[in-house]
């Protein structure tokens, strides 16, 4: 099993790439937000960043340090969970496999209706879509977290969404390193 390798490495190695090549390969780690990859490259990549978790830390830092308007744009770049774009097959490859991995493509009509109602309430309250790292969660756990997070205040929820997005990016980088190992 590849997970036994201590020093799992990304390919191509981020530290060996020009800015343009880095954006070509890693610009999609943050959903529709290649500026995060650009900021990480400009911060300076070393061979340490060829490891997925080290690159994830650096990319996450760029988002944490961004202005609140930029953070909100990244949240808004995410599709609804079990939403119409998912049903229509319009998601990015990563979003498609994440949502399917949590069984969201298998919702009953009642569950789709529940997601639709929660997605609408959440966006009405916060002005951006509900984002959660779904790996390891099933539909029940996602719906429970969804209902709980609707009770948060706006500042808490923006911080929570950013933390979840940084986790999604880390999981995407780990998955890519494991693919090529
Ligand atoms: N969590 C993991 N992937 C996604 C996604 O595509 N959209 C939302 N809202 N949350 C996610």
C-alpha cells in the first residue's frame, strides 16, 4: 500500500515548476480559485513543498491571510452539496468524486428536497453556500452538521467554511500524491 511510504511526494514536484506550470497542475486545488496557488508559488516553494501536507499548509496560509472579500469569493466558488449543478453533472472532477464519495449522488427524492431547503436557508442567511469536507461523512452526518451550522453567526460560519475549504484542499493534495505514488 502506498500509504506506508513516509515521504509521499507530489508529481510533478511543485518546487521544480514555473509559475505557469504550477498553476496548470495545482491551480484547481482551490475550487475555481487559482490565485491561491499563485500566491503560494510567489511565497516561495522549496523541496519541502513537494510533500502534500507541506504544500497544503502553505496554500492554506495564503487563504487565511487573504482579505475577507477574497475569502468569501472562494467560498462562493463552491457548488451546492447535492444541488442542481451536481444533478446536471456540471461539477469539477474533484467535487464530483467528493460528493459521490459521501453518497450524495444517491439521495432519495426526500433527501434531495432536504438539501435543497437547507441550501436555500443557508445561502439566505450567510450569502454563500454551505461547504464542508465530506470525506468520512455520510448523508446523515452531513445533514446534521448542516442544520447545526445554520445556527452559527456570520463570523463563525465564515471562519468554519474557510477551515473546511483548507481541509478539502489538503485532502485533494493527498489524493493526488497517492494517485501517482
Ligand atoms: N465539500 C467537498 N466538496 C464540496 C463541494 O463541491 N461543495 C461543497 N459545498 N462542499 C464540498
